[in-house]
C-alpha cells in the first residue's frame, strides 16, 4: 500500500501534540508521584499509565473545533474502551510500541481492521445494500509511540493479518506550539488524570 495522501500535515501536527503532551505529563508524574510507580504491585503500570495519558489527551484535543478527526470510542467487554480517530480515508488507534518498526501487541479487532489495508479486501467490500462494490473503505493505522532508542511517534499501517508493517508515516516529535500553550495543555491533562485516578484504578 502507499501511505502518501492518507494523513494531512495538519493531522500530523495534531497527532504530534497529542503524543508530546501525554509523554511530558507522564514524565512529570513519574518525578512527582514516585509512590505510584515504585510500589512492588505497580511496577508494571508505568506503560499503561503512559498510554492512558496519551489517549486522554486525544479526547481533550477532540473538543477543539478545529480538530481534524472525528473521535469515537471502541467499546469492549468489562466496560473497557479506547479512542478511535477517524477521517475520510483512515481509522487510527493509539498504542505503545517497542520500536518504530515493531507493531504493538495484536488483538482480534486490530487483525480484522488490518484487512482494510489489502487492495483486494478493499475492492471486495460491498455497499450497505450489496448492490455495488464500495471503494471508500478507510485504511487502518496505529499511532504508535515509545522511547527506544529515542522518543518516537509513527503511524504504522499493518499488513493484512497483522503480520508486519505495510507502510508508515513519521510523526514530528518537535513542537510548533508556544511553550505557554503546551504547558497549559499538560497541566489540564495532569489535573484530569489525577481527578480520575481512582476511577481508572490507580
């Protein structure tokens, strides 16, 4: 597949802000709330908290009238849900990854959606009334982020079946916002996380 033209520059900058604010808020909490991260029962929670912060920032950003995506929630059993960003040509989920060239953990819904990236599967989709082939199937991508060997953010388009990465788009890791705006966003995210900490199970 060819990723060119699937994501606009404005969308890339928005995704960059979401990841940078979430990561920075995580680093602040790591320094200020060591008990949350060093207790023997919570050693494995760091990565989960980091992902939740990025996902929460995604929801916060979605209230901006100029937000270049539509935000949905994908619901699972036991009241679990994740944000899902949609545009005309793409569905995006957010997940941590070990490295830019490594897919996040697989799951059934990711495997199913990865078939959107197959030209054959896209051509074989029928419209709602099954009268014609529907060519408007959105591509499926994952906004993957991590810090090995250096902080990164990348949109990965999985191969059909989730066996590898068919294509990818780098997300800028530098900021274009004024520092005051960035700090305001980070403070709002930390406040929201801490106010919902017990509800989130931390």
